[in-house]
C-alpha cells in the first residue's frame, strides 16, 4: 500500500494517526510506510485495488496483527495492541468483511457477543437474556434497523446481517469504527 495525498482540516481533532506503518509477510510487503490521519466526526475512506493492503492496515489498527514498524497513535498517544480486545478497550470497533456473526445465535446474542450480561453469584451465574434482548432492540431501533432480536442470524438476508454487524460495532459509544469493505 502506498501513501496517498490527503486533505484535512488542521483544526479538527485527530482520533487516529498512522506514521510510517509497514507490515510484511515473508517477502511480501503488504504495507510500506503508510501515513494516515483520521479526524473525529469525519468519515474517512481508504480506497485501493485488491491486494493493496487495505485489510492488512485495518487488521493493524484493530489489533488482529501487529505492524512490523511505524507508529499508531490514538488520540495523540502511541498504542501497541496485543489483541483485538486491547483495541476494543481503547474504543476501536471493527466490521470485518466476514461480519464476524455467529449464525447459530439470535440477533441479540450476536450484538452482545463478548459482552454478555449475567446475574447471580460465582458458579450460579445466568445470562440476562431479557435485558440483552431489550437493549439490543433499542440499539437496533436507534439505528433504524428493523430486524427481530430473537431471529437466528442464519435466517437474515445479507443486508440485515450487515446491519446487525454495524449496530454491534457502533452501539457501544466507540471512539472509532473501522469497516472493511462494508
């Protein structure tokens, strides 16, 4: 991936900055010296041909892979994610090409996947299914998505599945939502 000219508002707050980020897989240079700025409140598109390194860059930003060199800054502070969990804890959510949905679970369970709510003590904990369904229904409503929360994801259309994935990523008050070929 090569660096592209980018115009930006010099008064805007920078939420994410990439400085000279590189990543190789053996002899294949997926990223070479990528510089990029993402401003708060703006939609930033990364466009390129297949094989240009867009997905690799997104994986570096979201903690799925580590860059070989360069620096990633979040809100002006250098970061180094060890996992997607670290990136998520810092406020970065991702919608990947595969959408990352569990077909056997319903919509509400997918929205709360990895953030399940439970009640009870120690070994007697139970999922708070009703609470998660109610909150998932509200999140879907807030985004204008009309999908039944009890419907298994495998029965949804491609667009509905994508909507669930987007609601899951954006519904948590994230600092930054990254979408890989949305």
